[in-house]
């Protein structure tokens, strides 16, 4: 009986493992095309933007990426941000016109290596750039700190409500003692 359960668990794990490898391989061979929900902008990454440039031409996009380089030209008031993906050898430039005249943009300090969420209009096929509309820095350090605080709370709670059975590798619910009377 116990032998059959073990074989069944190993078989289920193997099917899930092989299935995930197969789905990942299919996703690499046939990458998904950018899709749009209602009137929202396309939320895509650098690789999808590069491959689906004809689909998102003249459309609003949102991209979350780490900035590789930037250049500010004071004479024409133009900020050019470079996103680069070394694995796929892709480089895309996002331009913000009238950078210093916009009250929100002028207070934003661009730092190489930080992650930013940028909303813009894709003109990759016609002009070879993305025209930036909005930019916001994503504070990844704060997110990591909050995640660690969450783990510090969740793990003791799990051990408070459950105990680990190492022989069967499962969590068993701790039985609460029934009180005599009261609520």
C-alpha cells in the first residue's frame, strides 16, 4: 500500500516536472504575442516589444526594465533612456521630449541600474524609438525588505498552527484543546 503511494507521488511529480520543461520549451520556440485588455496599454517586456514591434506600433505600452544607460541633451531638452538585453542582444531607446519643462519629470533622478516602469508610445518600426509619456522608479530594495518582514511573520505562524511530520513530509494541523465552557 505504501509502495503504491510512493510510486504514484513520484509519477505525479515526474509528469509535472516534464510538463513544465515542455511548456517552457514551447514558450521559447513560440513566444506569446502582445495582447491588449480593453483600453489598457500593452504591458510587455523588452523581448516582446522587439519581436512584436509591428503589433504595438502607434500603441501605448508599459515596460518594466532596468536602465542600462541614459543621455540628456540640454539644447533640445531631450532625455534618451537605453534599455539593453544582452541575452537576446536587443537595445531599445525611449525618448522623453521637454524633460525639464515637465514638473513631474524634472524632479525624477535617473540612475543607471535602477528599475523603472515607463509608459510610452511605440514607434519602433517608423522612427526606431519609443516616445516616453510617464516614468516611475520601482523601489526594489523596499520590496525586498517588506518581503523579508512578511517571511519573518508567516514562518512562525505556520509553525504555530502546524507541525511537520518528517517521515511523511507533510504538515499536520495542531489540534486545539477543547475548552470547558465559555465561548
